[in-house]
C-alpha cells in the first residue's frame, strides 16, 4: 500500500494539504507526523495514521515515516532554531525509513543572491536533498500569507504604509495546499525545484488601487523609509531582529526577486488561481 506522510499536519499548510489529500485518496493511504498527536485526533478518527514525530527527534521521525512512499517535509519556521540541521535530520530520517521521494516546502526564488534571509535555509535544504540517494521535489511556493497580514490596517487607516516594494505574485495558501495534494496523489513526477505562484505579480501600489475600487474610497500607498519602518515596528513590540528579517523581504521584492509568476499552479488546479482582487473582496 502506497503511503504518503505529511509533517506539520496540525499547522495551516500541512493540515490543508491533508484535507485535500483526503478528497483524493483513501484515508488509510495517508499518514501524519506531528509534534502533538492529541491535536490530530480528529484525523485519526477519520482513518489517517497519526504518529508522534518532530524534527528535534530523528528516531521518532523514522518511526513516523515507516512505510512511506512519499514524505512531505513542511519547512520549520522557528527563527531561533538551526533549521538547516533540523531539515537535514528530517531528510535523513525519511531516507532511512525507505521513502522513495521527499517533497519539501521551499520558497519562490530560493536561489543564491536573494537578500531575503530565509532563502539561505531553503537553498541549503535543497542542496541536502540533491546530495541524498532519493528522488526529491522542492515546492518553491509564492508568498501565501494572508493579505490582511501583508497589508496591515489599511481598512482603518486608509493607507498601505510599508517600505518600498516590487511586484509579487501573492498566492492563496489554500490553493498551494491543493496543488501539493495534486502532486502527491498524482502519477506525474516533479523532480527538483518547481514554483507555485498566483498568475500575476502586483505591487502595493496596485493593491491600493484594487482596494480603492473595491471599497469606493481612496486607499493611499505610502512608502515608508526602511529605517523608519523598522523603528515603527519596534515601537509596536516587534523584536528588532524580526523586523530586520522582514525588511529583507521588502528589499528582495523591490529588487525583482519575486517578480515572476509561474503557470504551474493553474495547471495543477485545472483552473485560474484566485487573484488579489478576489481575495481582497472575500476578506
């Protein structure tokens, strides 16, 4: 019996991927590796194999990966952890368990030179995968945070006040998860990096115009100088390290690192992905 194991299945992206897999495969062909098995009790009740496993415990991971044909490694997000080492341990656990393919949630434009700091983690993890004797797929997902998180309190202020940016294909997390489930459950193999993004890259200026059209009020795009933005973030309680890390995302965007939209997401979904106008309207 072919089994697909998903890590991080109690998080947003991992859980959504499991839900889409359940629409395509019998539950007994799906397993999850989770830090807290109690949080996945409802999946167990539906027939999904639930085992405890975390990137910090390679032995438990190997057990949770037992019987896997494919393993989806959802990338870690703890900025205080040595994520490259944790990802290496997870890759090696999947190899030791006999997985034939490892899929890893990477990031759009995870290539050398990208100033967005997490790119370095994804580049290193992809290199680890390339060195192992196993087929692998790096899912270079477009930015899929909610637009509310991305744009800030524009409804209250009437302003999108953020650092200078560039075009980005802001992508719906639910559609990324659906596409990953299509890849996992399908017969088509994807080797190496693949990019999953919305069909169109837009700027904050474009989003301000779209928001203005949707609301019938003028939404202003205000460019905040980098150091001023960092200072503003610190005043609201954001740690400086976190603010400066996020600043590198804006810097990467305005340098054009995220400007290219890719058609693969639409191909996998069999429809046009949601654009930012639809997402803003729904919100």
